[in-house]
C-alpha cells in the first residue's frame, strides 16, 4: 500500500494488491477504482462551487448505503484539496485552483 496523501484527518492510499484507491476520513473508509476516484473529485468540485461565505458544514452524500456525512468546512476543503493533489500527481492531470 502506497500512501499518496496524509494530512490529519484525511489519508489517501493506493492499494497495490487490487489497484484500488482508499480514502480514510472521519471514521469512514472508501475504496474506489481510478475512474470512480476521478468522478469523486468532480463531485467534490461541484460541492465546492456551492460554498458560500456563511457555509459552516458541507453535506457529502456517499452512494453506498445512502450515507450522508456532514463535514466541517475545514475538513471538506482538506478532503477536496487532498483528492485534487492525488488526481494531479497520479493521473498527470493539471491541477487548477479556483479563487
């Protein structure tokens, strides 16, 4: 297992055995294939665009078991940033940071 990103409270790993990307945050573990991971990045980007100055929490809806998680804005931004970094490094994608 290769650690791709480590920042409290988020870790992103690449599992060599089954080639899955593993994300661990807020007592949740998600395993995804590469294509799912890129779609997850797109989902996080869409949520980030909806953030307003008054936003304190972000609702993250995970498909499996219809799980909805409320993350603090700080944790959400950290998760989003970590996923963007892994996408840019792992898939040679250009990282775009919006203001």
